[in-house]
C-alpha cells in the first residue's frame, strides 16, 4: 500500500536503525571525524558505540561533525519525487547546523526536474533524542491518517513544546564547541562543577551548576517535574524519553529512577524509551551526556479530531 507521505530526517534524530525501518523513515546521516584526513557517515561507516569508544580512548582529542550535503538530500528526495509521494523533511535546529539549508537547496534542484514534487522542510528547533521523538510524532500522525497539510500544521504547533533537560560529564566539549563561555569552562574544570542545561527553541540555556553526577542528575529530574507541573496537559499528552551517551547502564539506572520518582509524584506512566545520543551531538557534549527529552504528542485526547483526515488508511 502506498504511503500518503514520507518522512525524512537528518541524522541528528538519533533514532535506532531498527525503529527507523519499522516506522518507514529515511535518515540522511551527518559526517563525523577525528582528524582532517577522513570523515565517517554516522551509523553507516562508523557505529555510535564505536565512536564513543574512540572518544573515551582518545581523551583530549575533540572530534568534529559536518552536515549532510545538498547531494545527500537530493538522493534522499529523488525517489519520492519520482513516485509522486509528498515528503516532510525534519532538520536539526538551524542555530546548530546548516543541515536545513542543504535540504532546501536540494529541494530546489528536485523541483527543477520534478516541478510537482511536494517537499516540506521543517526546522525542528530541537536536536538529538528530542528530534527523534518529534520525528516519531510525525510518523504517528501519518499512520493515523492525518493529511499531509494537517500533519505539517500539527508539527509546527507542537515543536515549541520540546525541551531537553540534561547534564554532561564535564564542560570541556561544550567549551571546545563554543556552546559555553571560557570562564564557565575553566571554573567547571577547577571545581568539578558540572552544568545543568535546558535546550528549547533551538538554543541552550544554563539551568544551574552543581558538583557531582548525582546532584546534577537530581536537578535534571527536578526540571522535568517543574515542566510537567506547569503544563495544563497531563503526562499522557507528552512523549518523554531518556538520552544517554557512552554508559548504557547509567542510562538504564537513570530511566528506572525517573519512573520511580514519577510514580511517587502520582504520574501514571508505564515506560520511558531509552535512546543513545548520537555522534553528531556527542562532539559537543562529550561521552557522558544524560537527560530527558519531552515534547507534546501529535495525537492525544485533547487533540482536536477536526484536523484528522477524512481518508483514514485501512
């Protein structure tokens, strides 16, 4: 059965390969490198776990990432233009990368040959695991028969609700990537002070400093609780996930603790997906990022049925 439209995302979405296949999503990878002589396509030429291992083994070496090329996007778009299948392409926040501009340029090239092609490129204003949740909401809207136009509108409506609350092992990678000031990085190195960070609307905002992993993770948990408490919607209206870096066991323990805390606070939630933060973002966070992504679901009880397509797929 032909799909009503296809979803494409750049590799910042950090979704597991098996899930991408299950949900019929196309991912256009970023490139990562440890030197100027060779670059790898993430999850194609190098696995995420292998990349993290290289980071851990080569302390003091700061890898780089580069965005997908215009040609990469053109190759991804072409088969859907040829089959007259509309495309929604979701890109990492433009404040972190020029990936969206590559996609827009590729779209123009495709339209020269296929003038009737439908390609909508969306600035997710978010990244990593949170972008992955956003992409999954797009797939959910599609799979529930919501029309192309209404899916685009709904995605635009919910992206502003996205938040990442997280911490890192140290400030050095954020400093090297230009994400925080040098003074803060030096203080963090001298005092073992670690940042608590919020990402929203495409930008990083400091949400505190503390010593030690346990204390910073406790504050990350507090940020999630504050967000839920301030929301007029119930927790069932949100997609929540945990993103981790090198240490999967720490990610599992943090996820399980979060479920316990949420239950204690009276929130009815049975599971929280656990996703590994990819190499594209790890070049800025280092090997030990850990935290939450949360965004409003595309479809939930308070979502107006009037925006659903009359042509429900069967």
